[in-house]
């Protein structure tokens, strides 16, 4: 059968063939790469030309002006026919038996390629990088705009070639190529919460911290007194603040190492007993001056009945016990 353009001429290889998928020939392994199967006559022509190896070809669909690139696996196809992976026919918008033009080309070695999976399921693979490296070993070249197929675990994953350097079509045979990934086509960014919700969430935390700062200091003996017989009190003692007790401590004379302890204790005991308060200490029963005792008895006599009627426990001033 003679096809338009059939017959070799010039110093380059360019021929038209009818294309068929790999299912028409017992070569299912070509579905996992980008290599086609050509007729033996093509090998005879290519051998007579001074072309670069490995052999790379440009595939062009003249009807749709779609272009791709591929390598060759074997030269065992029937004359006038080529067999190619079905995913490659989909990229070129070809049907079974359509005309395809095949031309030998020389492509630069790739240094960078950007890939974009169609679905985010590809990223769920335990090691997508290793699967991709294994698959690309069956590829000879990559072209911008193509969608290659990666088969893994009885499932097919399609990946777009978004960008390639240094050219739109590169060879990946025996070269170190940097690979970058774009977000999958079905990827959606998670919705961000509005920033206005953050102050309201912090408000309860600040409210809990306020009582800690304003917590009052501990003040001993500032509670209200109660009678043992359960009767109500006729007199409510004022609360004694810690500042007053601390100031009263400062006013108390201290006994130095060179002074007699009896001088300070006698003056303190006379002052305490004059107010009718209980005094605890070793100097409480010491002898006092007669004039001081007389004045104390006169002051205590009229107050005795009032104290018995209105006795309030723990309402006196604080004093330090000094020996």
C-alpha cells in the first residue's frame, strides 16, 4: 500500500504512516513508555543516514497541528504502519488508522522539568518519587504540553508536562534532570478562618488572668469575732490592716547587745497593762513601780465590768516577744 510521502528522499528521515494503538500488536510493554514500533524499511533508511543516537522522532498530526516526541523500541511493524502507546494517541488527538507524520530530530539534554499530576491521589503513594523515577526510565524524551501516563498498583495516573528546560522538548537519556511538582489539578486550598474570631477566643483567657493580679494579700486575725454562747455581738471590731501591724512593729524598741533587756520590757509591759491587754513573756510578772501600779489599778477598776461584758478575742495590737 502506498501512502502520501511514502518513499525516502533527502538526507533526513521523514515519513507518513497510519497509527494504531499497542493493543493491535502483542507488545503491551510499550504502554509504559514513549517508544513506538516502526516497520523494517524505516530502519534501512535510518541506517544509511548520519543521525544522532539514540533515535528520536517528532510526531505531528497535520489535521490538528498537535506535536509530540518519542523514541523507537523495535522495527517489526507492518509496512506503512506504526504502533504507539494509547496515551500518546490521546495527546495527538489520533484515532485508529489516522495519518501521522514521523520525522527524526535531535533534542537537547534536559536540565529541568516541572510536572503537574491530574489528581492528588498520586501524592498519596508511599514514595511517588521512586515510582516516577522507575517510570521515566522507559521514556526517551518529554515535550511541554503532553500528558504522560504512570501505571502503579493497577491504577493509571496522568501527569502534565508543564515546563521543560532548556527547550520545550528535551531528552532525558543519560542526563541529570531537576524535577519540580506543581499542585494537582483537583487540589483546593483549605479555607482560612477570619481573623476577627481570634480576639474573641482570647478574651476569656484575659478575664481569667485579671483576678490573679488583684488578689489581696494575706492578713491574719482580720475576721469577725463570734461569741461562744451564740448571742450577737454588740460591737463589731474594725479590721486590722497589715500596714498598721507592720508600722506598730517598727515603733517597738529593740534590745541592743549593749543595753539591759529590763528597761525595754518594763516600759512595754507597763504600756500593755495600761491598755488592759494580755501580755505573754518572761518580763510580764516583774515588779513595777508603786506609782505605776496605783495608776494601773485605778484605770482597770472601772473598765473591768466593760471588758467582761464586751470581751473581744484577738483584737489587740501585735507585739513581738523579746526575751
